[in-house]
């Protein structure tokens, strides 16, 4: 079958999805490959365990800053072109990482590797552009996004398993200095292959002509995001101090002149009028709230699973191998959730699928409060949360693309990544404080109190419940194909419905 999601020239083809699936598979490898190597990388670089958090924080900071800009450039000059540029930057950083032997060079290389985060928003925008030509943009993007998330999570599993296996094959800890470089070359080779896959396998989108880059707008946006995310990082490492909150408040205040300038600009960095539409702002806020659990809760869950219940009265006492299995099952549940998203959207509506997914995330984390003493309970809770998270991972950028006007699909999809990252940074900082406050000393070691973990699970669950409530405010047929023309006509008659029909509708039956 030559066509996977369409039947006309210029449609979203099976080959296109296959090439982009490979790109996301490698993206997953980058996210999973280094995790089992962290203790060995700490020894290799001669640093402390806590120093590795600096690497993670710097990469998240870079992605939050550059993803909206690169996505906007993709809308202006072609999503494939910017996809190639970001791949070159990622490949260069990954090769540098393989040969970085000290803290500073490793930090710079690890940070620059974060350019890969823009791949998924650019891919979603490219797929939506292809689908728009056949009138099946929304449904095609949903199906393709589900497959891309499958590729991402499968790559993360393969990377986590492969990282340890490759390291062992080259000598492992016994030959640390000799084995680390060839081990780190493996993901560099994979990213290099991605460049050629995109170059020869992915067609270019059709950007709107006569666009301009709003440098001042992006400068203000970058300044605001930099201050907020830096403040969150300081909050995590320095605790709740007045100067830390002052930095974050200054970042928020930067958005006052940013808003005034953007509303006057003819081609703004971020179209705030579109962002204020009822089918856009709940999606962006949902990305922030879900980022709390997707990015912020995994470390506390791992530490809880590894806590010895014989010492502190709670925890599972799992070994590192068993924790890896726990994380693997969580990723598998996310894959299942991603695959279910198009089916649920077809049976109900895309909006309903998002709401159901948010409730699943909420249920998974709130179930931790009464059920956390046995391994099977923790596994079950994470599987439930994983199903919802898998749906939302692909649904949010796809929904944002469907709600954005032509020429803004890339930046709209990218904003879901930025808000998710900020949500994760916020949660990581708050969780670190909550768990530190409740830390108890047992047998010379420190463990966070059960109350601290309860607070983490409660924040994740309540955040997901708020996201579900926000999604009820989205118009019923948003992100869906046109199945109720009367409702769409009524929406078009309202002052807030500024989006063209192509963004909200295609024919679901004809695209299936």
C-alpha cells in the first residue's frame, strides 16, 4: 500500500512516515542511551554525581530557548531545511561529546546536543503541511504523530538497553578510559545517519513567502524564558531564596513589553491572538501541566522504587535492574497510549481523547496515595499514567498544529514543547525542595519522607485534573475533521474564530 494517510499527490505517504519514524527512533536513542552510563560518565569525567544534573539542566534550558526560534524559521524557510540544520548541530555536538574528556567541554557538547528537541515539532508541522494539500491535515497528523511517538519511545528503550550493552562490549568499567570513546561514538553515528535520511527521504514543505523574522520579539521571549528557567534551576539547587524568586519575577515581567510589541507586529514571533483562541491556549497550558509528571516525576519515582522499606518503612527496595524494568514498562504503556490516540479520536473526538488521557494521568498518580506499598501497585499506577502520557505526547503538538493558521504550525507545535519543558523544570525544582524538606537520616544515609513522595504524586495528579478541566473549554470539534458543519459554521460566526476551516476540518471518513 503506497499511501498510508492519503491518496493524492503530495499527501502524507508511508515512506515519509517511515523516514520520520527513524528520525524519532534516533531521538529516543539520544534520550535513553546515556542513562545507564551516568555512573561511569561521572567516574570518567572525575566529577560528582550531583554535577550531572547541571548537564541535564543546561540542555533543557537550551531547548526551551531555541526551539520556538527554529520552529519559526521552519515556518518561514521550510521545515526540512531547518530540520537538516538542527541535525547538523546535533550531530556535531554528539561527536564532540564522544571525545570530550573534561567537565567544561562535556557540558558545552551536552548542551548543544539539545537541538534535537526541535525535531518533533518540525516533523509535525511538515506532516500537517503535506496533509493540508489533500484536505486531510488533522487526521493525517494525528495518525502520524502516534507513530512518531512509538518511534521515540521504542528508541528510548533501545537506547537504554543498548548503552549498557555497547559499553560492556568495549570493555566496560574495567577499561573505562578506553571503552568510553567508542561507546559514545555509537549515538553520533546514528545522528549522522539521520542527516542523510532527511536529506534524501523527506520532501520540503511549502512556506509562505514574504515572511520576516521578529528579532526583537524573539529576543524578549528568549530573555523572559532564560530568566524563568534559570530561576527554576537556582530554586532547585539553592532552595527558596528571595533573589531566586526575584529572577523569576523579572522573567515574568519581561512578557509585559513582549505582549505589547507582539500585538503591534504584522508578523510576530508568537501570534498572541492565535494563542488566545479557545482551541489553542488550553492545549498550551495542558502541555505545561503534563510536563510536571512527564519530565518532573520520573526521578522521584525511581528513588522511591529504590528506597529500602526495611530502613525507612516505605519504598520498594528494587535493584537498578528492576527499576530499569519498571521504567521500560512505563515506556511500553506510553507506546500503547500513542497507538490508541487515533482510534479514540475516531470513535469520539480528538478533544475527548485528550480529556480521557488527562484523566488517565491523574488517576495513575492519585492512585499512588493509597496504593504504593507493593511493586505490582506501583507498576499498575505507572502503566495507567503511561497510557495517558503516551496519548498526550503526540496529541499536544498535533492539536496545536491543527489549531494554528498556515505559516505558524511549526512554532505552535514547538510551543507545546517549550511549555512542557518549563512545567518539567518547575516540577523538578519544587519536588527537590519538597523531598529535601522531608528528608530523614537513617543508618548514615538520607531518604526523603513518605509525606514528600505523597506531595509529589498529589501535585502530578491534581495538575492532570486541572488539565482535563481546561480541555473541556476547547470547542467540541477542534482538531477534528468536519463531521458537524453546523457547529463549525456557528464557530466561524463568533469573533474569536479567526482560524481558517482547513485548520479545523477535513473528512475523517475519507482519510481513514
